[in-house]
């Protein structure tokens, strides 16, 4: 808490704001810039990038002829100056535009899926798996809801049946087989085997 002359208190929630530095230009050699608050160095970088972008846009086939119709002071000075002013004043959650764009690009190109804090491939079918064993946990020895895509073979230690739902014409409805009639009161060491052909899937509800 900091006491102000008006006996009010200002709450400092982050020291990053207190020690935040702004790099500004006040003088060039002996010539002082006619700006009371100085000129931020990032405004110069923004101006260069905006002018380069304006030059590229003016060379495009569809937009170029439209920009050529604008008066030269408006095209090359007033409009770029407005864009630079907005970029300097704009902040997204306290961050300047270039940091926001850098964060978006970093998020776009960095891995988004992790296994054990290590980057992993995007979920999907990448390689066939020979055998997968699913064991019960503390919640109970029941089949967990899942989908198994073929072609593959499923061995149920708790005997169960798989059936296909039919429409009113007696034709299979969709590509799913549903696991039903599970006998949880007895455990079969051999189990029963369910073959899932290619293009079909087994739904465990």
C-alpha cells in the first residue's frame, strides 16, 4: 500500500507494472522532439512495418488500383500514422500488440498435446497396436465407456454380446456394434471374442 497526498491508497497487484520500462526517444543529437512525452521506440518499428505493409498492399492486383486513387498524403502519411497511433495505444490484457502476435504465433507452432509433460502426436490413428489390455480400477470391475474401431479383435473376459441396431426396414443402422448382455457376476478366463471388421466400430456404453 502506498500513501498518496490525498490520503488514499493505491493497491499494487503486480510489481511488473511498477518496474515496467518504456523506451522513449526525446532528443536526436541536439534537436529535441516536439513531443512532451517523447516518442516510443516501438512506434518507429511499427511505422516501418506499416509502411512496408502499405507498399505491399498497393502492389496487389485487386486492392492496388483502389489505394492509388487516394491522395498521396492520405495514403502514405495520415492513414499509416493513424494505424501506428492505434498500435501504440492498444493493449490486450496489458500487453502490446507485438507481444500478443508473438504469443499467438508461439501457440500456433508449439505442441498442443502432451503425455507426461512431453510433446505428443495429435490424437488419431498413427500406427496399428498389437495388443491393448484394459484392467478394472478402484471404481469397479465394469467396462468403461469407449469406442473400438476395426479391423481388430476384442476379447471380453466378462462374457458379452455385440449386436447391430436395425432400422424399420431390417437394415443395419450406422456402422456401430453395441456391447450388451454383459455378465459381470462371472469371469471367464478364455472370454468370448468379438471380431470388428474394417469400417465398423464397437461401442461400449
